[in-house]
């Protein structure tokens, strides 16, 4: 049984491949700043998408997306502002998504778009 960090890495790789198959261009992974971190940053159709990936082998403690609370979203938003400023994405629309990766049995993905409007 993989540990939590290994599950997280596996889930992020699965999410990255999923987004690539959907036509997204992955521009950054595991972006970190003093104010927060972002698992994946992708671009499609002039939209910059900041993605939080949550992986679980069981839902005994709730759905993966339930771990993305207001405090976590605020850190993601602050980190996204730093990223946009550093990388010149000022003319892009911005979206915040959560991708749930269920690792037990057949791998399942649930892509939740627009978890936060800015």
C-alpha cells in the first residue's frame, strides 16, 4: 500500500495525463510560493486553470474534494496571483478546478470545474 505522498504523486500524474488528453497544456506542476502551492497549472483556450488534485483510496473520511476548504482555496488563489504576475498571464481568464482521483479498484476521475469564482 503506497503512503500518502506516493498516492498524491500518483494522483497528480493521473490528473496531468487526464488534462493532457482533454487538450489542456500543462504549464507547471507543483508550483510553490511562500503563500501557497498549486498542484497543476494548465492552459486551454486562453484560460489559465489552477488545479488542486486530491487522491483517495477510500471515501471513509469523505470525498476528496471535501478536503479543499476555504482556507486551502485562499492559499491557492494567493499563489495563483503570484504565478500570474511572475509569468505574464494578465490577458488570460482564470479558473480554479479540483480533480478527485479515486485509486481503489478501477481508477476514477471526477473533474470539478469552477470551484471558485474570482
